[in-house]
C-alpha cells in the first residue's frame, strides 16, 4: 500500500515533530536550522540564500494584500522569519512550494537568507500543496481558484470529480467555479480586486454576452446591488424577448415584492442553489436550479 501524503491536512502535516533527528545543526537565534532531517516526512531544514529560491510557477494566488505584506515585512525586520518556507530542490536551485508571502517579505526586509524545509516532491503534488495551503487560509479569490482548478485539469489530465476530491470541494462547486472563466476579462479583474463577490460572479456567469456582463458588473458596484437583485435581473435577461431591455429590467428589479425576495433567499440557503419566484399576477411558480443529475438528486433528497 502506498504511503499517504500530507495533502489535505495543511502544512502542519509536513513539519517535523519531536522525532526529528538533528544532524550538523547550527544555531541562528533560537532556531537550529542547518541540515535537520526527519525520516518520517523526508524533510531537511536548512538556511537557504534568498537568491537561490525561485517563485513557484504553480502558485495559484496572483493578488497579494500589500498592506498585510508591509506588516509582515516589518515583523520580519524585528524578529526574523519564524516559520520556514517550504521548497523543493531543482537543477537551478530551489523552488517555493508554500510560503511565498514570507519569501517576498524577507526580500523586502533586506534579508539574505531564510529558513526553509526542503522536500522531495513532484510537479502535481507541488501544485496541489500550493492550492491547498491557500484554500485553507482562504487567500484565493474566485478567479484564482477557477484558474487553479482548470490547470489541474488541463496540465495533469484530471476530471472535475478528481479535482474536487483533491482539494476537498464538491464537484458542483468545482463546476460552478470553473464557469467564472467564461466571464469577460474586465469582470474577472473586478472579482480579483474585490469589487464583486463570488455570489455576484456566479450570477453574471449565467450570461453569455460579455458586454452585458460588464455593464451589469459596473451597476453592481455603482448601485451596490445585492446578489438577489442581480439574480432577478439576470433571470429576466435570459428571457430572449427581454434581452435588449437591460435598463428597464434594472429599474424594475426594485419593484419586485420584498416577500418574494425573502422566499428566494430562504429557499436558496436551504437548497444551496439559486431559487427564483416567478409571478404572473396572482399566480406563479418556483424555479430551483441544479448543476447536474448529481446536484438534482441532492436537492430531491433535501425535499423528500
């Protein structure tokens, strides 16, 4: 039986425990970090020159909070790097697996070296570990997640189900996240910059016209439209007979009965999917969306 890896358990699974056997250790501050080896995890703890460490090409996060990076840089100037970065050895030196913020902050702080855990690891596992670290810390925006899931499928031949199992998400969540890559580049940038929420993004992904996507995204920001309001607008626009009445639909959305919006919100939370109340005078219907047969069965089980 193959040995289980630390994937899915965070970086704590990769850090040597009390069974670590020291070899040729040198003390830097209170941390002994030269050539400490752990047989259980195949890790070596070393002090590595920053110039020898390259950025991880599989790093899924493209946006870093500059304010938090400034704070970390200040802390490192005061007390140094307290938690080692995780790297793997390459022919050209070392490549980051996890800890890019610490690596960047150490460079800004003017350090010449950092403590690093060196691990033997293949491309796929390196990519998975980078994704998992960021997902556990909730550091990835929705677009970065979508790109990471797509790369796992495109570069490593995974199915949506395999991606879901690897990163600890349901397959419908992975499928809905991947749909965000169909949004225009302008809307994707608004999501990455934090101007649009993941809920707004999933809603806009239901539109194929990218010009309308961008128009609605701008209205969401300028008018502080809620996800529920946007869902109503999008559902109306998906009716082809109303496709050219964007402005009218946006104005009419505020007239929708508050009671209907409350019902939609409660049912959407219960079924974890979009639920719409469509009224025709005194009559109407309730529409519950599902992503695939598996999602439909999940919803049916909740109702039954």
